[in-house]
């Protein structure tokens, strides 16, 4: 994080080449974040590029250089929302947990993991956009709640409450899935 | 009886963001309440999914993608950001205006002194009214005018000497006028006759 401060300051002082270091540092985590939000590869790549270019063009408005990561994720999140608005949610809903239950029994552990991953993606996509964003940031990116709140544009309390609700929903959705897996494995 | 801890508190417990007193309160209750223990277990299973490396994995594109992505962003950001450009322009514009004002000031000052007017009174008496920058400029210009005038006279003398074919004329010498810049004459001495004639013509206004 401290490195971010130095890099942003150097860029502001005219060392524009330092921006490439920020891109190299954040392009992979940002891509992962966007994919977990439910974007396809091409969409995530486009959103990521646009987010970096917007960040570059508006870097002078970033007054707290240490917040670069949160600020970049906020820009990317807003861009991702635009994608979601313009896209049918039907395809996403097709990946719901029900699909997992309908599939043939297979006790192979690797297959279970794949199925669980598929279920997890589906479950995340079933969450409302903000809850999904909060879960991804908190659970997958290990982002502190304060930064989650900042990125999502909500209060700290609202971020925590959303996270709680999302986890409760997912626990409810997960229960029958686990029961079926246990039944298939004779556990 | 209503349980003293809710699921929000359980999640905070799992997230590890409770202080020791609160943590102990949750632990105490879980030991004595199978229902809450089961709910805590279910929530922990969801968190376990998030934590499982196999499930956290996102299929990442090959290294070539990241290099191309970096190049694409560099190509799009090679210019200075728009906001900075406009700010810089405003900054540069002020500098240009300041420079133009300084030049104007100098010329106004020169014009006010009437230095280019024939028969103008001595500048020495007026220099006390000038700004320091005007005084410096005036000194330089006066020096240049003096040097040029004396150089013209010097060249005329050299030219007359060259044309002099009388006996003993070859032994005559021409000295630099006292107090003038030697560099002007050094430069003139390097010129051949034709070049000297050209300079003379220019200085005579032809």
C-alpha cells in the first residue's frame, strides 16, 4: 500500500512510466475480482482496461494516494455495473444451485469440487449485485470492511449487514446441496 | 427463551472482528445451545467454501494476455492525462503572458527614454526613474550601439588604409577604439576584403 503512495506521487510529479507498475500490480487481482463478480473473460478484460484508463485520466482527483486500490476497484465496480445493466440476467440464473442437484451422482472428490465451484459461482450470481460485490471483496479479496464500504459506496454498517445477509442466504442454499452430497457419498 | 446472540454476531465471530469479551460470550452460548451451534456451523461451511483454494481459483488467461493488456493500457495512456494537460496549459499560458508583459515593459521603457529618437537627451539623467530590468537592458543596448558605431568608423579607417597606396602606408596601424569590445574587432579581422566590404555596406545602411 505504501508503494502505491510513492508510485502515485511519482506519477503526479511527472514520472508517467510509474503507471505501468501500478497496472502490473493490480491487473491480475482486478481481473479475478471482476470474474468473480460474474463477468465473462472478454467483459472482465474490457472493464479492467477501461478502469485503468479512467484511473489514469482522473489520477489528479485522487487526493489520498494510499487509497489507490480502493479507488481503482470502485471505478471497476461502477464499470461492471454498467455491463450488468445491459446484460440479461437469465443466463446467470440458469447457473443456480438447482442445476447442481439435478446432476447425476458422482462420488469422485475432484468432480465434487468442480460441482461445488459451479454451485458457488451460481450462488454468488444469485445474490443482488451489491451483496455479491461485498462478498467477493470481503471473502475472496480479503478486503477490510472499511474499504469494502468505500468501494461499494455504502456505510460500514450497511456493508456488514449486507455481508451477513448474503452469508445467511448462501448457508440456506448450501444446506440441501451438502445433504445431497453426503447422501451420495453414504456419509 | 430468545438466544442472546444473533447470526450477525456469529458472522463477526467467524470473521474474527469481535473483541475478546464478545468472542467469549459467543463461545459460552454455543456450548450450551445446539441450535446456534448448528447455525454457526452452517455459516462456517459457507466461509469454508470461500477459503477453499480449489474453489477460490479463477481461471486466469496466459501470460501473453497480461503483456498485451499492459501494452494496450500504455498505448492509451502515453499522453498526459487530459486534466493535467489543461492545467499545464493554464500554467504555461500564465508564463507566456508574464514573459510578453516583461518584453512589453522593456520596450515601453526604451520608448519612453526616446533612445531611438535623434537628438534625444542623455539617458544618464533618466536612469534613476527606470526599473532595474530596464536599466540593464538600456546598458546592453547602449553598449551595442556604441560598439557598432565605433566598428563602422574602424572599418572605414581600415578600408581607407587598404586603399592608400602612398609610400609608407603599409607600416601604418589601426588601433581599437578605447573602451570598446575587442570581440567585435576580432571577428572583423577574420573577414576577407570582400566580406569586409559587405559588412561596411550593411553598416552604412546600403
